């Protein structure tokens, strides 16, 4: 998968929270495989997705940020 989106790009460009990322871009941005992304969604542990067409789904940048924030953990260090 060769997506041009990266964490640094989103942060530096101040990408609007309403921008929609494809499923592949979301997986790439969060550094996991499509299989892991599908598993997270199927288990109800991923962000809320938008159905873009019969075969495509996407997630907004803002929803991804909220999802990432909900997964923060306290470390013992």
C-alpha cells in the first residue's frame, strides 16, 4: 500500500477534521495492516466509519483523532 498520508503531514498541514480518509489511508496512518483494521472494526473497537459507496468506507481525521485519544493508556514509568 503506497499512501502519501502520514502523521507528520496531518499534523504539519493542520488537516481539517472533516477530511475523509479511505480505509487504506487510515490503516497506513495508524501503522497497522488492513487485517488488523478490519478486526478492530468488526470487534467494535475502531472509530466510526462513513459508508462512501457500496464498496468503500472512510473515516474523518477528527474521528480518528478522537479514537486515538480514547486509546491512551497510563504508563508505570
